[in-house]
């Protein structure tokens, strides 16, 4: 299973591709699609959309997992983040990929074991889980990798539950 995790943002949209191989998680790639606040907003959204399309076409993930918007400093910021999330959803849907959304708390529970944690803790756990020599940079890439890890853990748990139901059916 190969999952593209996305941490939407209008300045930086983090992405991270994680593959599960023989019950080990492997980082295929990670980074951030960067835009400038000096660019027109529609052009920034297009850059995010094109970047996600390019990553999907190059790596052919099985699904996309996106962090849901849960907090913004103000209404304008929330709307902009919603737009960035929307273009990520659209790029994924246009290529026929299933999309899963996870809250920040759910992601932190999957990676840290509890729902409250600092950015640095997430970066360190992502590094440990994926066996990386360095902490993933920028933070947005680490967050996107955490989203992908969350989905893989969630899918594995659902599979185990289904198998246990099948035994008793």
C-alpha cells in the first residue's frame, strides 16, 4: 500500500509518500510545494494543484490522505486553507484516487500515541517510524508523512477488525 499524505497550506503544502512493505513503512519522497504570498492567489492554487498532480502521476499512490482543517487564526486564513485543501482534493479526485481525511488529533494519536503533541515530537516520531537519518524538513513535509502513516495504521486496524469478524461469522 502506497499512500500520499498531504498537509494543505497556501504558502507551503506538505507532501509525503509512504509505502508499507512487509509490515515496514518506507518513505518514498517528501517535501513541500511552495508558493509566494506575492503571487496572485489563483496562481498559487494552480501551482499547488499542478504540484500534487505531478507527484501522483510520478509515484502512482493507492490513495491520498489529507489533514483536515481544524484551526485558523482568522476567517480569512481558514478560507485560504480551505481553498488549498480543495485543490488537493480535486487533484486526487481528477486522477480517480480515493481520498481520506483525518483530524490533527487523530494523526497525532496514530503517530505519537496521544492526541496532543508538539511539531518537534511529530517530526522525531516520523523520523523514528520511517527509519530516516534526519528529521523530515520542512515541518509541512513531516506533517504530511504523519498523515500518510496515520492512514496506513488506520487501514491496517480496519483490516484486522474485518478478519476478526470473519472468524466469528
